[in-house]
């Protein structure tokens, strides 16, 4: 993933990584930041291979926040607000982050 994927009102990748790193510091290899990078790499390839419009910004944030959304949702929201993220974008990001943690029905 490169910074071109984080556009418009999106926060730079460096700021995003800086914010999420402490939450993944003690996680195993299956749940650390390298796992998120691998998932995003393959999702990006998949999205490019289909003719379907996907908001990659929402997917990127959802991926980075999904590992700690339930324990730190208020902190995530406050951080996004401090980065001047719009309320509508914050809502989409939080929903995507939560959705990735739901059990299949």
C-alpha cells in the first residue's frame, strides 16, 4: 500500500501507522501490522482484478482499526476527529472496522 491510496480527507499513512502501532505491538504474527499489510496487498490485487467500485480508503482504515476497535472505539473516533476527519467518513470507517470482527451468520 502506498500513500496514493490515502486520498482526499484521508490521513497520511505515516500518521495512521504511528497511531495504530502501539495497539499491535504485542500481537502475534497472525494479528500484527504485517498481517494487515498482507491483507491489504491481496485485497488491492483483488479489487484491481474486478470491475467493481470499492472505497479503498474505507477498507484501509477498517483493516488497520479492526484489531482493536471493540476495546478502543472512542479513542479511534477521537483521533480521527483530531485529524479533521468528517463525521460521515468516521462513521463509515467505524462500521467497516466493526464489520470485520463479526462472526459469519
